[in-house]
C-alpha cells in the first residue's frame, strides 16, 4: 500500500483499511496493525523484532496483553506501560533481528525528549511506592460493584424505574472506575467492567491499545468506531446534519450504545464462531439473576428492569466518557497542523485537557476519568498513585516550555459538540501559542 504524502504523515503512513467497513471492532483494529506494522509475525518495539512467545505465560501484567499484540508494533504500549527499566533489559533477551520496514507511526521516544525525561522523573517519584491500587481506590471499586447489584435488586423488588435509574448511574460509575483496573495487570476488579454489556477484553484493545496510544487520530477506535454518527475529526465534507445533528440525537445514541457493544460481541457467534465466547461474557447476567434470586421477581420482570438499568447506565456512561477530556475545538485532532516535535508524550498532552472539578478527590477522579493527562502518560499506574507524579509533570512541562489548559466541565461538554461541528482544521500547531497554565494538582 502506498504511503500518504509527506505533509500528511500524521499520525499514520498508511490508512487503516479494514476499519473502514462496519462493524468496526477491536478484532479488526488488531488485524489492521498486523498487516501494517511490519512486525513479521513477531512483536515489534521501535525498529527491533522480538519473539516473546516463551515469556507470554510469565508476563507480570498477564498473558493476554502479549497474546493480543503478537504480530504488531507495541512500541507505544511498551513505553507507556513500564515505569521501570527492568522490562527494557529483559526485552533484549528475546531480540531476533532488525525490522525491514520503517515504523507505521511518527511518534518518537528520544532519550532527551519530553516523555523519556518525564519517565525518569516519574521513576524516582514512584520509587518505594507500592504498585497497584491503594485501599481507597480498591474500596471505591468494590462498593460501587456492590451498590450496582443492591440497587438493581431494590429496583426490581419495588418495580421502581426511578430506583432503576439510580442503579443505572451506579453501573456507569462502576464501569468508569473498573476502567482504572483493566489497564493494570490481571485482577478481579477488571471484571466489574463487564457488568455493563461491554467487555474489558475489547476495551483493552479499543481503549488501552488504540485510544490511549493514538488519541484523536485515525488509529483511535474511540474516534472511528462512532463515525459517521459522531464525526470528531475536522473534515470539510461534513454535512450540516453531521455537524449539528448530534445536539439532537446524542442522548438516544448514548442510551443504546451498551446494546451496540453486545451486538458486536455476538456478531462472531452469529457467524458460527463459538470460540469467540468466553465465560466472563456471562457477567452481565449477574444483574437479572440477582433480581430473580433476591427480589423474587419473574424472569420477564427481571429482564425489563435489567434493560432499563442498562439503557440508563449507557446514557450516563457515555455522557461522562464523550464529554470528558479529549474533544474541544482548541484540542488537537488529526487533520489539524501537528506539533513539530513528534514526541509521544507531547502528543498525549496535545489531545487532552484537565478538568479541576474531577481532580478534586480520588472518588471524583475514578468515576469521571480524572487525572486524565497523567493517566494517558502512565496508564498502568493506579489512579490513587497518579497525584504523586504531578510535581514531575510540572517541572518537565516547564523545562520543555509546554503548557496545557484546565477546562471546566461545562466547557468540555459544549466543546465536544463544537468539535463535531468544526469542519476546518486548525492551522496553528500546538505549542506555538500559549493556551493556558500548566496543570497544578490541588
């Protein structure tokens, strides 16, 4: 496939062909990368090819991360998910040969660049700090999961759709909180994510491996999966309805998206692929089974209340997710003029804005995708540990003369729709104008 023109080489050198046809999915995302990444059936990190097959079952983060990524370039994932130098030293044991093609990514990780400099400071800040969640973040996740089941049962027992709406809100907050845990090594709290109709496995691909590593780009499934309903990239060909229709239909679409995810998971089964099902796909059934077991309602009544809880939770979740930290006319999206320095860490900051309201407490951060800039830079670090890294981020931003703004929740909510309506690219690259003060953790 021919590379695109030199001036268009951000962030891809080749277009992701398979994902242009619906249904777009995590599986097709991986197939795209296996075709385009030049990994030759192995694992690619920078310009080296590695055979990690013998290490899969011993990977401290869990075997699934390596099984899913075989045959792809894992450079960005490798850099972002390892805060110590141990992984880099161990990787050399599996070196096979140099890759024969250039990387299908413009991002850089220069030794003295922004991200590597921040990494070194983060390593010092995290030295001696226990890995994984602290008691507070684990307790919040557990209580939200318990609350999800409790209020779902109460909704069924009282036939109260108001109570069902509250249960739906708890499901949504539970899912956002579980997102923190699915980024980490395998743990039981990542399964809370599946209480919705979504799958933590699919999100590990579509979110952790796609959106987190290539935000606001063609390789971001959070961008491409929802097109043409939500067209976030600046495109002169957008229709009037495409630009302003989401103001009208977004609540309806938000409400059925959990069902859409379930459809994508059942689609392979409809084609006879029984092997696509996993035991954890049955986790959503915990809600209606609990309704029948503890509220004594009929299967029919449990089903309809379950559907109401799912619809409302889908609405709440996507209001939180889509109106979060990434979409605003002043935030970089592919099609805009890119920053001259293609450092991966700078690219992360160019595509995110902090929101002080959701950084005010650990509960708010866990349930609203808080500490978002640092979470993108160090996704495997538990949210409870991220505030430790704010001093390192501040001094690194000052050293590299990087600033990024804090926006209010209302600004970001309006900004999402303003971004969808935007059809002209920003011609001034990030970093050439002062757009705000460096985020300070309070």
